[in-house]
C-alpha cells in the first residue's frame, strides 16, 4: 500500500481510539472536568503528563532544530529536560497539597486577592494561546504532507478532533486519551530511530548508534562524518557551537523555569489522589520523557546525514521521491540560481539553492531512509498524537481559567455546577477557534513559537509560584507587581524582535545579545526582584496565609 493509504488507516484507527476513550471517560461534574475526579493512578498520570508535556515541539521540531543547528540546538534539549526536574522537585508536591484546581486558583488564594487571580488568568491565557499555536501548526504540517491537504485544512481537522474530546471529556477524558497518545507517539518515535540506527551503524539502540562508527567499513564515527560533510559544504562543524554563551545560558534557563511555570503541566499533579502520588507520577513522567529526549539527538544526526547525502549536488531531475513529496507542500524549495539544474546546498546564502523547513526533518526522516510505508505513516500518527495531546491540555487550562477562575470565583459565585460545566465547555470551544487561528498564522516555526511560550511562563508564573511556596513574607502587592512587570516586559521584547512591532529590530539590536527565546530569563529576574522589593515595602500577608505556607512547604507534613 502507498503512504497515503497507510496514513488513513493508522491515523484513522488512532483517532477512533481517542474519540472512544473521550466518550467513555466523559466528564459528569466540574471535578471530573477540571482534575479528572482526583482519581488518576500515578503510572497513568505519569504517562499522561509525558504526553501533555512532549508536544509537537518535542516530537516534530526539537530534533529538526538540532539537525540544523547542531550543538547550538542542544539548548532546547537541556532546558526542557532540566525544567521538568525543577518542576517535579520544587513545585509539584507542594501545589498538590495546596489542593486547588488551577494555577490561577493557587495564586488567587495564596495571595488572597481576586486581582492576583485575574492577572494569573490573563497570563495563563496568553501563555496557553502562544503554546497552542505551535501545536496546531504541527498538526497542519503533518496533514499537509501525509493527507496531501493544505496546511490550513490540516489545522481545521485538528481543531475538530481536539474540540470533540476536550469539550466532551474535560480533564478526565483528556487524561486517558493522553495515555493512549503517549503509547502512539513513543512507538512512532522509536521504531524509525531503531531502523535507521541499524542502517547507519548496525546498533539497534539509537542512543548508542549516535556515538558509534558508521557501518561502511571506513572506521569513521557518525559525528565525525557529519562534521566532515558540514565543513565540505561551508557550514560550521556539526559538533561546534556558534551561539554567544550568554544567549545559550539565557535560553536554557528560560526553558527550565518556563517548564516549571507551565499551567497545563502543573495542573496534571492536581489529578492524583495523594501528595505521595504526585511525587511518584512525576518520577514516572521523567522516565517516559527520557525515552524520547535521549533519542532526539540521534534522530537529528541520522536525518542530517541522510538528507545531505541524498540531495546535495544531485541533479534536480534525479532527486529522490521524499524530496518531491515534501516539495509539493511548500516546506522544501529549490531555487536554481546558477541554472545548472543541480542542487547546491551550501552555507553561503548567495549560492545556496535549497531551503528546508526545520519542522519536516523528523517526519521526513523515515522517507529519506527509505523505510517501509507503514513506518512513515506511523510517524505521522505519532506527530499528531504529540500535537493533539498538548493542545488538549492547553485548551483545558484556558477553559477552566474562564469558567472557574473568572466566572465561578469572581463574576458569578452563585453559579450552579451544571452551569459552571457549561461555561467550561463554551470556554473550551472558544479556545479551539482562537487556537486554530494562531495555528494558521503562527509567529514562527513550531519550536520557536513554543520557546516563546516558555519565556512567557517564566516571566509571569514561576516567581509567583516559587515565592508563594517558599517565602512567607511574599504578599499580594509583590506578586501582582512582579507578574505584571514580567509578562509585559517579555511581551514587549517578543513583539519587537519576533513580530516586528515597536519599530522592530534585528539580532544586532538584542539587549545584551539575548534572543527573544532566551529573554524570559531576564524578564523572570525582573519579576523576581520587583516582587521581593514591593513585598518588603508593603504590609505583611495575613497570619492565616503564613500558616498555610508553613504547612504546605514542610515535607514531613506532605502526607
């Protein structure tokens, strides 16, 4: 069977599975809708957390970034992995003990202020919409290639699927759907990685094949071969770094603290029965995440090597099928500048004739390696699982922020549970529509868009949460001031240098040489300083708040 037929079969089966789970796990109460009835076992929650967190950026875009950036792309790997450890150790158990439905709920109660709650809702919506834009874009890229429809049509299909199981099932439906999605995405990620590792190095473990000798009898290590290929084409060696160290540090740290402040990941730890279960599920999630994250550098190196070998200096009429297939999507373009009908793929921008979208490398990888059609279709299903699982979690954050934190907690406290559930579903539907718009008009490729969301989370939520747990003196004035200043500063920098607003600017104009993806670190530090200073010159929080903080932060009292 051809790739498209296999894709229809495999994607159709997985979508039917997701919808069946959503129907079976339909939310019947607000507790089901918001936190899955607080009854998810740690193992299942760990798997769902991994699927929620490993988005299209992790599955589709991260290895693509590393493939093109080489050593410099490792900042995404380090930042996202380190951030999850930070979240698991510093935040998850304490937030679970606090026992609220959402991050704005925690901030509103901890800082005894509806203003703080409203600011947190606004921050959650901004972070979530920025993040979900990358997911919907990833869905569009997958559909564009494998179902041969325009990217925008692919986004519409993804919207319809997410709308169904997010609106119907809430957190309960999403949780068990994400368990299935994790199984699909990790299988889809590992199968081609194992096949290609065997092809190139003879080693079935991609993590070991990454550092092994290529099996062409030359005795050359894979990374040495890739360095040589790069240098022949005028690129810097694959294993060398070119980013300024301050930007490397800033991006890595922004991704770390941004991960620890992501509302859709934090809420997963509210779904388990006990604080102890939050710790256990965090451990399981880290294991499940590590499987993909230790494989990503290998996939990047495999894809980069095969891509250069199959298209560089090849006559255009003899390009392999994978090139023609992806060229039809517009994500690969060939501009024959010298008229010799050969593809010149070189570092010199004036002479380079090939443009490749970073986001296609993982999806195109099995085609480049000439793997069976069913493997190629499986990767498409995995990419969709990764994008849809995270999109659903983000949409739930938006809907609960609207229904619970705005309507129930502030605008109409006497609302019935049935009415609150109705508003939650209306909020989810509205969020799907806006997410689709941003998926069609994203501010960048998937990983870059997602990196901006991490910067926004770092600049807004992380200081408020960490100080809310560990600083008894932190009051509402400090938290509100810090969040407002932090997210406004990050938004200004992002709009100016990423979207061309406020007069725009180039990389030469970056403050202290820090890119928009790394500026979340600076905005987070400003948030932290403002919060601490303001809290020290304004009245202390009420005594009951200090008692609550004392209670949640002592490990001996966690259970």
